């Protein structure tokens, strides 16, 4: 049964925003109470957070679909809907978040580091929030926005200072078991280690972590054996230790050839050229091992390697190796630039950025922009007044002027949005737009035959006088 997973594809979906409420206050002796519809609640986010107690992505391997809760709709009496609950997903330290195309979205290192993998939708405004001096009693509310949904890939790259690399059965697990308190599986057959093992080593005043990477073989960088799966776990290490088996039983292998093969695989994988290397000649407690070590050590030192003869059984040379590693790790930490305090980066928009653009395509015009697309998602197209409000917003944003400049004519097909669910309509330009064009609640003169402005003013005055007369004539009990 799988107990260690370091790469998963996670399907995340944030919560949808709750719809706003269209409501009119009703109370005895107060016939003109006004709008009191509340706003919808925000949808919950899907948040990844580093948790040191988590060491594998196994939970997400078994349950890859995760969804936050939706926001609640608003209610009358100016009651806003409840926000959706954020879904917090713990991940191991060193988790890299990528999109479906392989682009890095976040590198999560350090306890408590967070990343919003999917953002919840905004709640829709109720008609109380939409009321203004010109639109005193809106008969509509805005819909909640859908939450973001998509796929992300999580890759675990072990956060360790030292990586032990070498052929299968070179003795890496044995070394890490005596250098630290780690207890990896140890046996006398190849590929005993199927997952990276992590241990903590104390050498003097320096404390560092050491990782035992599963055995590499020729072709590992192309996916042969286990190498491609676990080479990513050496990317964060400050120093690499080549563990060479001086008591190998295979006659066709020798430590120098093993070293050349592993170095070729590391070069093929890429990104590890500048890491310092040490060589640990392991199993020198075996007579033949000590003899072979004496033969090849001058060649290794001639190549520029710092060589240590060690034995996990007799503990020979382990103290010298651990202190040498501590010095390299300490130098690497000192050379690393100090992390700066969190800064807020402000990127103002260009002066001529209208927030949208009109693109002439084959047979129609497409309006693309964050605001127009969001406004369309928030509009209830079953409500004529809500459609009129959308037209007002688009006109104030300058969409109609941009359509005219792009060559659009009355009756041309206009598409708002870039997705498959974009809104398509036949464009009918208006000379003016605004709340003053709206009559009684639920009506919009733009859906009727055009009338002179003087006639519209007379109708509004008559409606106002009629409403005032009914209010004056009302006698309470």
C-alpha cells in the first residue's frame, strides 16, 4: 500500500458568492419603507498552508477533489448572508504549487506559509446597497459570482541541507541511521529505500538536516528506476555527498564508474552544477573495502573531491564527515542573503488603461475585461431593470464609445467575455444612459418605443404627484 506520495494533481473549487436580496421594507403605518435587501456572503477560499507535522501528500492522492463552502444569500431587513468557510489544506514544508501547464505558482517553504489556490466568489449586492438618489427603490439585486475552480499540481521537494546520493545498496540508509535518529528500512537487496528519508544531525553548534535519496541508476534522469521521481528532492540541498560502495559484489562495477554515472545523471537533470560535493567511501570495515578505498582515494582527490572513509557498522570516520558537512552548511547559510521583510508591491495601472478592450472578430465584436465580465456574471437577465442597470454601467465605463470607434453598427453581434459561457446580444446603441431613464420599479424605457424627453418628465411628475396624494390621504387607525 502506498504510504508516501510526493506529487499529486489536486482539483480545487472555491465557494460561490451568495446572491443579493431584492426586498422592500414592510411595516404597519410605513408604506414607503424603502429597500432593505441584504448583500450575499463571500464564497470560501481554498488555502494551502505549510504544516511541519505533514510529511507526505498521501491524503490528496486518495481524495484529490476539494471544495470550499458557498456564501449564503442576503435576506430582507438588511441582513447580509453568511460568508462561506475557507477550506485550509495542510501541506508539507517544501511543497511547490504548479498550474496545469507546469508554471510555478508558489514555493511553500517555512511553517505557516500560505497560498490561496482558489479564491471564493464575491457576494452580490442587495437592493439596499444599490439604492441611490436617482434610483431610490431598485427592484433587483446582483447575483453572487462563482468561485474559482481549476487544477493545481503539488510537488514535494524535501527541505534538507545535505543529500546522500549513490547507487542502490551503497549504504546511504545505514549512514543516515547512525548520523541521525532516523530509522529507515535497511536490507541487503537493491531499491530497499522507496521514499526519501530525512534525519537531523548535530555537529558542534550546527544543526542540519540530511536526506537519503532513493538509489540512482543509469538513465534515472529519463525516468529509469526511481531516480526521476526523487531527483527533485536534492534541489534544495546545500551539499551533495556521493556514497560509494567499496565492497560491491558486482565485478562489472567499481566506485569510480559509479561516481561518473551518478554525476552524468545529475548533469542531465540540471540545476545542481554549483553544489559542493563530498565523497564518502563506505563499508571500509570490510577488508576488501579498505583495500579498494586505498587504491581509488588518490584518484578522487586528484579530481578535487574531499574524501572520507566511513563505516556505518564500526562508526569509523563519521565524526569527521559530520563536522565537514556542518562547515559547508554553515558557510552556505552565511552566504545566503537575509530574507527581507514583507513588502507591499504597488503596480498602478497605466493612465490610458480603460479596464477593457473591444476586439473585432469574424462577424462580431468581443468585449474583454475584468469589470464587464464580472458585471455580466452578476446580472439577472430575467429582470429588465437589472439589464438596464448593466447597460448603464457599461455605458459609463465607455464600452459604447469603444464599440463605435471599433466600427460597430446597430444590430451587430456583441460578445462580452472570453469564455464559452459569454453573453451574446445584438447591439442597440443609446444616445444617453443613466438612472434617470428608469421609470417605475421593474420598468426600463429602453425596452419601449422612444418618447420625447418632455413627455417622460410629465409622466414622472404625474407619478410622483399621485404617490404623494395617496400618502397624504392615508389616515392611521
